[in-house]
């Protein structure tokens, strides 16, 4: 793979089998052999081609169900394509859902260690970042309280602070910044601009066109599992707004 | 293949915290806490000693020690396997949202059970010391036997944990299979009391060699069968490769199946 591109999505197809009544046991599986009509195939992505350069900040936009989140999950390797290939280069962190893997009974500090280790950091690396993470989260004295006592805003702030400080080369972010007050949101955008200037590659999924215009150089419009438009943010967003009005 | 190890090495902190969590979480909400890891096997040994020695009149000398040397390694074996069958479903929520090498989960189950076993070895040692047998020099082979058992368990748990995502029945089947295997392994009886026409079952069972090795070390205090153990290690290593290939194939669908 050439060094120029950080993410290459090459002719990717993804189909989900939607079981209306799922067979989990052997008995059900045997019975289902005779009545196969309960399965529905849903084609979510149909031949996606996308190349993201190093340092690019790309937004994936589109209506609900257009395949944005699926594409993001494919890039993280949580799910795999039916056809086609996805290659990524460098350390990749994804924020599909904030605080996945938080343990409610442990303190915020302990959860930082646990969460960061899921992202593949070693103890030493976490130690080094610990102060930054706590400072960014603005949790102050609450950091040693169990996470179950946190408000949803505090929860989100902690989770975001961990993820943003992981030092990944590629950051994939699903619609998550809707929580948190304006002050914290602005701080996050500031941090992302900072990461962008450091040459990190980012892919966003969002419905907030304002965010897209503020942060991204490039927008990709997904519609029914295909790329409808791909280009400079302003052009794509304007066209998208016109269409969906 | 080198990539597999590199990936695991990169995520070593996750493996470590996971193992710690498994060990810590196990007795977290119980009144007697860690004491259970000693009490549980002791009570089990008591039950078997009552049934097989006092009621069924098993002629084996020092029967409690005899049982102890077999039962404690067996507990390591059986709980590692039965817990592997649940680990993916239990962690389904994280598996659907974050990427990390999925093999971390079964490996940390086996590792945490191995640590538990290391602690439980104190019981075996207490039994042989206070039972008057003393400790033999053959104890130097303990790491080799542990290694053989560890590798065997890694191979099995990779297969069990990944298949159980697709076939949930496996969780129940494994309970029965383990019970069957318990009696097909010389734990409550000694291998030479089994009629010649059933000996092949014991010969095919890898756990026979492991239990016998622990027993040679602690109970009869004779030389362990090193060639047999080396063969077992070789077979387990092949098993690990096959297990990993199966696991790797199946793990691609985990997030969709859970």
C-alpha cells in the first residue's frame, strides 16, 4: 500500500442477514434448514470506493440508514465486508460509542486505565497521558468517584478525553458530540483542529452540517449504500442540503 | 503468524487488566472472598473422600491426597473451558463497539484460571506435607506440566469460545461433556484399576497424562513421563494453531452474531 493513503476502501459490499426470528440453538438451526423464509438480506453498502489521504479530515454525510455507520464499523474491523477490501495504515482509534467498556463500579481513574488499554495503550503510555486526560475531562475531584455516580455529561467527557488522547494516526468518530455543553463541545473541536494540524487523519459521521463545514476539508455523501457525491465540503454540503430540503 | 504475536504484545496491557479483573471479580461479592478459592476445593475433596473412601471403600492409600492431586488440576481445566464458552456473549457489548484482538478474551480466561491454579497448588503442597509424604525433587517438573496444560487449554478455549457465539447450545453441552470427561480421567480412581479393554479411553484423553504427571510428582513421588509431556506439548501447539485458524475465521462475524 502506498504511503500516501491512510485508508483505502476498495469496492466494498456489505450485506446483513436480518433474522426475523434468530436461530441460536442446534434444534432451531435444524428446523430452520427446512423453513428458510425467515431470513431477509439487506444490502447496506454496494460497491464503495474511497481513499483517504494522510492528514485529511473527511465527513460522511447522508440520511439515516444510508450506510455511514456501517462503513465506519468496517474501517475499525468490528465487522468485515462480504466483498472488497479495506486497508488502513497506522494506529486506529474509533469512537463509535463513548464509554464502551467502562465499568460502573470502578473509579474514573481506574476506568481511564481500562478504557485506554482497550485502545491498545500500555501502562507506561497511560501513566504519561493520565494528567492530560484528567485535565481535559474537567472532572477534577470526581475522578476518584465510581463512574456510576457520574452524570451523562461527565461520563461522556471522560470517555472523550481518553479517546482523544490515545494518539492514534487515524481517528474514526461516529455522531457522539451531541452530548456535553457548548463549552466542552468547542473544546473538543479545538482539540480536533489541533490533531488535524498534527497531520492526523479523521473520518466523521455527523448530521450537523455546521460541524462538517467547520472541521472537514472533504465530504462524502452516502445514499442507499453508494457514494452519491465526493468532494470539497462546501459543494457537497450545499448540494446535500438542497436535495434533502 | 508473527503478526498475531505482535498484535497481542501491543495489547498486553489489556490482557493484564483483563486477567486482573477476572481474578478480582470472581470473589468480589461473596462474604468469604478469596477464602473460597481454598474452601471450595477442600470441601470437594471432603465429599469425594466420604463417597469413595468411606462408603465405597476405595483401597487407595492416602486417598485424600490422591484425590487432591487430581481434583485441583481438573478444576483448572474444567472452569477454564466452561468459562470460555461464556466469555464472548458476556462481553458482547464491548465486542460490538471497540476493536481489539478478540483472542485476548479466551486467553485471559485461561491465564486467570492458571493463576488461580498456581495459588491452589498451595493446597496440594499442604496436603502432601501434612499428610506425611513430604515434597519430592520431582517438583522441578511442575512448570513443564503446567505449560502443557496451559497450551492445551488455550487451544481448546479458542475453539470453544468462538463456536459458542454461533451455537449457544455449546454452553450446555460443554457442562455434560466435562462431566463425562471427568470420569474418563483418572481423578477419583487410579488408572491401573481400569480393565484392559477400557484403557484406550484413558490413553486418548490428554488430561490423563497431565493428572498422572501431577500425581507422579506429588503423590507417588516418582519420575514424571517427560516424553509423554513433550508429545502433549507438541500436539497442543498444533492445536493452538488450528484453534487460532478457526477462531480467526469465526471472529469476523462476532459483532453481527452477538
